C-alpha cells in the first residue's frame, strides 16, 4: 500500500460543540501523521469553491452557508492508504447509516452536521489540499 495524503476538515458543528480534541484523539489513535493543521472560518465564496463539485445538488446553498458560519479545523493527514482509511474512520456521510465506532456514528448529528469531511479520491485530495495549503506548508 502506498503512503497517501488526504484533506480532513473538522466542520463548524463539531468545533462549536467542543469536539475538536475528541476527533484529534481518534486521528492519533488511528495513527495518521498530521502534516499541517490550522483553524479557519471559510468565507461563503471559499466554501462554494471547495464544494463546487456539488453546486447542482439541492443542498449546495445550505451546505456552503453552514460551512461558513464559524471556524473549522483544516488539516492534511498522511498514512498508508490515507484516503480510504480516513473515510473509514469518519464513517458514512449520513450518521444514521454509519458503522458503530466511527466519528460520524458516535458524534454526528445529521447528514449536514456530520462533524468531518474527507477527500474521496487521489485527484480530489490533490485539489482539496491545494485549496487550503501551499507547497511550503506541505514538506
Ligand atoms: P462531506 O463529506 O463534507 O461532502 C459533502 C457534504 O454535503 C456532506 O459531507 C454532507 O455534510 C453534506 N450534505 C448535506 N445534505 C446531503 C445529502 N442529502 N447527501 C449528501 N451530502 C449531503
């Protein structure tokens, strides 16, 4: 298996509920290496650019509004097979359908307030990491 990097976000719902430490503990327990991490309040425009792939979906306006309401934690995680591994650690998008022991099952409130985001493929990871971090932050 190859060493990969993925973008991870602790979304505003989780930050607002004081879950940042709990989620970072799970990231450490799963043995990801955090390459870079920062807190950011996204502008609506940044959220729209980040989620542009979903712009035709009915939830786009609500999603980008929610993602720009308050601070999020944005980071790059590295591990073997990091993209799939982080998606497994998060669980399914809809917390009610997520496997037990996953972040979204244990902590998520709804399909929108589902605590975390992760890239879904190598091309998406490259776009999403480059959206928030420059080359010198990624060495
Ligand atoms: P995320 O992994 O960040 O990718 C897109 C987000 O859209 C997703 O998590 C959900 O939080 C949000 N979303 C809101 N409604 C839906 C829906 N009906 N189906 C899929 N994603 C949704």
